[in-house]
């Protein structure tokens, strides 16, 4: 019995690690553009180039072995947690790069975040300064305008991911006709009368096929939201919000 339990625990652990790895890969792919867009459309762009900021942000996040666990323990939806982490990282970079004089005045452990002389401060000492500064772990304020840009890009990334999942599932089950009808109607805006002729179907059949694929996309979106930490009771509201934002 104990051997069986040991195997079960190993299998669960392996499965969990695989899911975390998949989530991490999806996270870096799905959030690369939305987070970069936030950085570009906010005052974070004054700290350093958005691409450079995001490069250091992802390097820091991926170097943390417990990052996924920290996110889950936060209770936040993944997109909100990542923006929060970006704002913490930006605050630390601000301290490291000695840009904001008000930050310099608040660091008492090292005589100012600029370590008194930015020209003679090494990268190592600057980083040490940032870790000592009491404000470096406090996130910068969220900027609503930039967050709106972020959410639009995020919603489209989620839509693209859900469509890819649905398309793969439909094609693997020999139901490419459903995906084609969905793509032509919902993604490309064709009327059923026109696309039915293109696909060699009746209007009724084309509509049924498109709706069948739509259900797949809807299901994929719901699962993606759950995977990103949205509670079951909040999925309907989050899905409605995602669809609304994606149309802006």
C-alpha cells in the first residue's frame, strides 16, 4: 500500500511540474506583448527602454523557482499578479539606475539610492543598494490608461490562444468544417449565405458548424481563465469582460 501511495504521489508531482512548465511557457508567450505595451504606454518608459525593462523583468521572474507557487498563493488572477510584479521590478530598476532623486533621499542604508555618486557606483553596488532601499520592493502606482492598453492586448492574446486550442481539437477530431465555418463567420466577418456557398454547405449547416466551433472556443477561453487563477464563480463575468475589451 505504501509503495502504491509513493507512486501516486510521484505521478501527481510529475504531472504538477509538467502543468507548471506548460503554464510558464504559455505565460511568457501570451504576456510578452501586453506587458511590453504597458511599459511603452506608461511612465515606465522613462526608466529605460521598454524592451530592456521587459528583458530584465523576465530574466528575474524566470530565475525564481517558486514563481508559480508565489502567484498561486497571492490569490490574484495571473494578469493582475504579473502587472503587480512588473511594477515592483520597475521600482527596483528605478532605484538601481539612480534616476529619481526622490528615491535617493529615501534610502538610509547606503546614503541614498544613488550611493552618493552614480558615476563611481558599480552595477553590483547599485543592485545591493536597490535591495536595501525600503521602497524598492513597493510597486509603482498602476496607471489606468496603460492598463487599458495592456488588457486589450491580453484579451486578444487569450482569444488567439483559445482559437488555436479549439482549432487543433476540431481538426484532430476530423471536424475541420466546423473550424472553417467559425473562422469565416466570426473571425473574418462573412455572412452565412456567402460562406455556405464557399464551403459547399447549406446556410443551416454552415451556421450549425460555426456554432459548434464557437462552443469549443468558449470552452477553451473558460479553461484558460481558470488556469490563470479565476475562480469558477467569476468565470462568466471575466469572460464577458474579456470579450468586451477585445472589441475595443
